[in-house]
């Protein structure tokens, strides 16, 4: 594998970031209006594989850098994300602090801000978890792959819900990240096979989509309710897809489905924007909260549009497009690059000749 960008990987990341923004946008609209719409069905369909695929993709290229000297490894895989977490945590609190102070008292924003360093805040939890995965994987890389995969799979299936996000999300997601790292060569072989067998791949996708939809839509029997992974207040009733083992299988199958779709469409002229979005997916992830929230407030308060699904779609579009516009504006005027590119002073190892985009792989 080369260190240059791989088309289908960027396409997969583009798909994933759209699903992530869609989830937050749709559930937020549902809470605001106390209704659900057709976009909630799309979000439910993507639930089994939305984050598994994101973590799997994040681990794909780790094998290229995992044996670097510790200082550089920590700089690229810990300090890198820590910089953006602190920066965007502070930015989010600048918008949220006034409301917190009015509702909970003047000390609430300060307490919540400090607490966010041990309990990841809001949408930023993903870039908080990545450094932990990077460090842990470095520590266990000498263990047999089958052992770590089996151990991580068991963690994913156990009903672990402590309320401490770090622990819960580690148990629920690490198997996908480690699989991306440990099985990277096999995943790239699959992507190559898909590109050469388009008909069979499309047929497989159709079968997967039907199976995934069935497990998502089928309610959990009462006698199995104890094993259900809890969902958020706006996510509806959990289906069979949330049960142990089933969630693991659907997560893995869904991740491979995204790899398949991405391999099929990568390189097409009409998907160039999706590849670009994937290459800059961390830009969207860091900044989508503000345009998303703004669009949601405007559309739900004005009543210009009444269909919940359509509102959710428009809020999703705003959440994706807003950060892209901000990024392009920054590139044009030359000020504000620190929002998405780590400046030289934020390196503990030597900085590269040109600072890198927030989510760019650094070696």
C-alpha cells in the first residue's frame, strides 16, 4: 500500500461523514418537532454500520506508521487530534456557554468544559477516541491478531453501558478499528475484486441491503429486551440489529458494503465531489455543528416547510455544505488555517514542510 491517497477510501469516508451528519441532523429535528419523518428510516438503516465503517477506515493505514519512533507516533496520532479536540471544544463552548450559564448557573460552562476532558463532549467524541485506539493498538501489536480480534469482538457483544463514554465506546467500536488495521490487506483485496466483478458485487449489495433492513425493522422480543443496546431518545425502538452478535455481524457486513459501494463508484466523474468530501471529512466533522444547528432552528421555527423528512434533509445538506464553504473561504483568504491545519508550534516532533489537514494521514 502506498502512502498516497486511495480513491475508494476517500469515497468511503465521504459516504460515512454524510451519514454521521445525517444522523445528528435528523435526530435533532425529530427532538425539536417531537416527530419523525422518512429521513429517520434512512438513519435507522445506516445505524448498524455508520460508525463501524468510520473506525474501520481510520485503521486502514495504521500499519504504515505503527512502528515509527514513539515521539513521532504520539505527535501524529495523539497530539494531532488533541489539538483539534481542544480547539473545537473551545469553539463549541463559545456558542453554548451563554445558554448553559442562563440555565444552570455561571459555573456550569466552566465545570462542563473541564469535564469534557474526561467525558468527550457532543459530536467531538470520535476524534477523542482515535488517539486512544492508536496508542492501544501500538501496545498490543505484538499479540496474535486472532486473539485481539476475538477479545475485541467479545467486548462489542457484551452489554456494557456504564455511562462513561470512553469505556463504552471503546468496547463497542475497537473491534472495527483493529480489524481495519489488522485486515487492511484483505480489505484492499476485496476492493480490487469488487472493481473487477461489478455484477456480482451489485447483487451482493442488494442481498445485504434487504437483510440489513429486515434486522433493523424487526422489533426485539420482550424476552431479549435485557440484551438490547440502548438507543438515544430520538432514535425510536431498537430492532434486532441492536442485539449482541447480530450487531457485530451487521456492523462488519455494513462496513464491507460501504467498501463495495465506494470501490464501484470511485473514479467516476459524478462522484468526484464525494471523494473530495472524504479527503476533507474531518473538516466537516469538526465544523458541522454550527450550520446544522442554525439550519435546524431556522427551518423548525419559521414553519416554511412542514415535512419532517424534508427539513431533516435540508439540515443535513447545510451541515455538510457549511463546513466546506468555510474551509474554501479560509483557503482563499489565507486566514484561519489553524482551524483545520495544525500549526508548526503544535508539534512535539519536527513539523512537516507543510502543515497537514486535520484528518490527513501523517507518516
